[in-house]
C-alpha cells in the first residue's frame, strides 16, 4: 500500500491512513505493508513539521503496491506544487491503468482529477471556501457530488479531513476484507 505525500500535506490525513493500516499490519487477519513516498527526501507538512518519507518516488516500483492513498494539504503550504507535478500525475495514472484502488482525502481529489482519471466520473472534495475547490474539481471534468465520501469504481474521494478515518477503513476493506476492517476497527476502539 503506497501513501503518496506532497509537500504541504495535511498530517492528520496521512496519520489516519498510516495508523489504520499500521494496526492492520500488526494485528489484522490480513497484514498490510505501508510505504510512504514523496518527490523529495524531506517534506514539510501543512503545519510545519518536517517528515522523511520511506522512499523518494523515483526509487519506487509502483506496480508492487496494491493501492494508492493520497492525503490532501494546504495551498499556502505548497501542496499543489508537488501534487500537480507531472511525476505525481503519472503515479495516479499508473494506478488507474492497473485498476488498483485510489483513495484521495479532501483536496487530494484535485490532483487525481487533474491527472485526467476522473473525467466523467463522480467525485467530491473540500466543501468550504465558497465552493472554490469543488469548482476546480468540476473544471477537471469530474461530476461533483455533495457527499462526504464518493466512490466511483476504484477511486474514492472525500470532502474534508474529518473523513480521513472512514476513508482509511474503506481502503482497508477494499484491499483485504470487511471482516478484517471490522476487526481492526474494534481493536482501535471505533466500534463496540
């Protein structure tokens, strides 16, 4: 499972993915190995923490991964410089061509759409800021829905950081099983 990080990514969104999938790897019935990758050896997240991803994207064998997850980020933290780069777009296209699951939290739906893989497909993104991000998503050819989480075939998009845990469990279910996702959810205290 590959988590693709852009400079300016939102730490909470990445952490939700890493935590849920990490619990699954250690305690789930179907282990999930997680690797983070970015365009550089050191990234800065939205609120100023430096992060060292596991790998630099240029050294990653993309097709060795079962799925792709992308946390969103903030424009003023530089998120779109990386997220709209040709290398970032190519990763998204390769996962789409292989029919593998792609999960994008919040504004991470925008680079997914900009890559061209959401043309004519349903998606959502950040819902505030007077709808600026939703208009941008539509300008890339996506059919914009007002739902919190939208899945169209192999691609899941979401509307805000608050969806990160749900997106992580949805992805876990898709790459393993509902039973495994439910088991990990119970272990993490998300269900009684």
